[in-house]
C-alpha cells in the first residue's frame, strides 16, 4: 500500500487524537470541545482557521505555492445518542452519547491530511478543510450552507468519506451517480378520546387506529410504487399511554422514508397523508401528519468518481478499489454539499466489531493514515487539474 511516508510517521498522533475524540463524544450542534480541538490544531499548524461556521462547524484554508483551483475536503464531527457497550479503555465518558458511526475517525483523517498539506504545501491553489457538525439528521450541512459556506470559501470540487465496517480492510469503494438515498422523517399524531380500560366503547381508541396505520403504511412500497423503484418506509417509534387500565387520548407514530428520486418521494408523502386520513375516518379519530425533508439523495459526479477510483488504485492497488455497486438506502447529508459543488463520496473498509449505529461498534485505527493519504492526494492532484 502506497501511503504517504510523512503521514505514516505521525500515525500514532492520529490514533491518540481519534481515541480522545471517541472518549468525549458530543451530539449535533453541541460539538464545542471537538470543534475547539480541531480549530486549535489547525491554527497550531499555521492554517487559516474559521470557527462557528454553521454553529459549531470549523473551516480551514490551506494555501498552496501559487494560484490554482480550490478543493474542498469534508469530515463530520457529531456522535449519536447511544450508550456505549464496548468496554474499551477509551470508551465514551459521556453517558448516553457515543461515536458509533466513526465520525471521530473521519475528523481525525481530515486532520491528518490537513497537517501534511500545511507542512508540505506541495500544490497550487487552495485546499478548504471542512469540519461539519450535526450530520446525524440534524441538518449540519444545510446549516453550513446557510451560513454561506461556499460563498465564503469557494470550492471547485468537494470530497468526503465514510468508514465501512464489514468491507475488506483497506478496500476503497465509490459509486458513480446516485449512491445513497434521500430521506424524510415523519411524525403522525393520532388524537382520539380516552376512557377507562374496562369501558372501551366510551373511547375513540388512538392505539387501535395507530396500529392499523402502522400496518397500512407498509402498503406504500408494495402497492403504490413501481417495483423497479427502490424505497423504504419504516415506522421506528410508537408512543402512547401511561397506565394498564386507561385507554389514552393520543398516540404518536414516527419513522423514516428513503428514496432515490423526487417523484418517489412525492408519492410516498402523498400516500402517507391519504392513508392517515382514511384510517382516522374509519376509527373516528383525528390525525396530524408532519413530514420533513432531512436528506437529499447523494449523487456522485460520474467523471470525478472515475478519477478518484484511479487515484485510489495508486494508493491501495486497483484490485482493492470497488467502482460501482448498488446504491445504499442509508443517507448522508454531505449530499447537500454535492448539490452545490461537484464532487464525490467514498468509503474505506475496515476490521472491527459491530455495525454502524450499534452500541458495540469499534473503529479500526489502522485505516487512519489511509484516509488521510487519500484526502491529501485528492488535494494535491485535483488543485492542479
């Protein structure tokens, strides 16, 4: 594997940074400690640093030897509301919060690339390193865009990455075109009439209506969409009631819908409203439906994906690069940045236990110098194109 020698030399520093971030995770828009560490490190390496971009985001500007193009490199910083169960010596110190998706690793990889690029400046133009808050469904990318990210720090191209547990270690993957799904989150409030549990005839039972609604929503994918259109509708929460002998007055259903096109998204939204209204009428209850656009489908630029695959092959060997494959039904708000600037999003396989968003997830620190090398090589090659 053709890693950058200087990055390999300070790989132990990257491991130490990653484990410190892992031990002190912070939720979206609360990354005060994390963003402070990132900004202090960038400044210490002589990088022009901007804090509070999109609330807790950080942006660094690394200037090369002369005029040239501007390449953006982005990493996410936030953790998840999960109680860690790894028993690692550097496990989370913050109860109920955990880096269970590898954002601590992504941040560290970008810091490694930034340190190397600041030391060498072996490129023309500028490299914009973007440390984004609140990727996990809270709109961190949109917050940075609303704060004028690309007006203040113009980029010709932008790149991001994600670790991929379960894939072969040090294998790199990229899917040209539509690579990840868009996502809506929905909440449906069912309001009926409560009563004593022994006298259901006096109620308008919201739980009965809610459970019927949960079942009926599954008909959207199976009966309202073209079988060739991949989509997911998942109810992930249902809340109601406070006692064994009380039929409550309200129930709440929440969940997510995933899709790859605006047309499918609109069909799903329309059918959620129609089904909820019909179920409400059948059960004599009322419903309030709130559907929110959380993620845009992630679309990688075709030509830039091909170019990245070639670059990655020079680092890990072409046999270890997966170009193509099926799009993922997971979502990623880097998609919003790709709507504004052409670029690509890739993955790095690694060893470790537990799936993403799992209390037992562990990150493989041996891929830190690989991620940093890939980001640095992107900066050095694409600024010159």
